[in-house]
């Protein structure tokens, strides 16, 4: 069965339903990024401070303590599970678009690797391997870029279905 280009061909009411889902999902995703920004974990040093604490910095505006093992396991567990579902559902929609297969593979597999690298990296950082903060930042940027590109492609093809469906031929 060929799913390539099925999304733009769906009835308008189903495309509206999917579009509403992707918009609400995106609001949730980017709200999470705002939270990351608010907790100072949008920088390499902020990531380290958020998980390892800053008790040694007497001039810190906000005192942070190293997260406990239970806190770390809860953060990692909930994020890996929820983000897997987010990228699985968005990935299904990407596979229904009219795009080259290689691009679809990148857009649908890369986020799972980034989820493991980001949250596995956070665990290793917490465990004392501090250079993992760089892996966390890079994989987080890749994950967000992939999410944004995928969501935009899905929304574009839902909106401009007939024009875009004929652009790519496989």
C-alpha cells in the first residue's frame, strides 16, 4: 500500500482535525521549550547547574541543589515516554506527506535518536560526566529543528494540499 502523498488527499474535515492536532501539539511542545528557557537550561552551563545544582556559587540568584536519583529517573522516564509518543504520532503524519523517502526517514528517525541522546545525556551529566552537556544541547537543537520542520511540512500540506501534492514525484 502506498501512503506517499495520502495526507493532502484526505477529506477537508479530516485535514482540519489533523491540523488542529498538530497546532495544539506544537503549542505544548514549544511551551516545554519556554519552560527550559525559564529554568536557565537553554545554555550549556544552565543545563549543568539545573541538574547538578549551584550550592558552591554564593552569588547565585536562585539556589539550586543536585537532583536526587528519584527526580532524575522521573524526569527521564516521563520525557522519553511522552516525547516518543509525540514523535511517533508526528512521524505517522510525515509518512503520509508527499516527500522523498530519504527525507521522511531523517525526519522520523532522527527525533528518536535525539530523545535518547538528550535524556540519556542528562543522566550521564548528572552522573558526573559533565561533557555530556554539549551532547544534550546539540541533540536538543536537532530534536527541536526536526520537530519544527516536520510540523511545518504537515501543516503546509494540509493547507495547500493540491498544489503541494504534485510538487514531488517518486
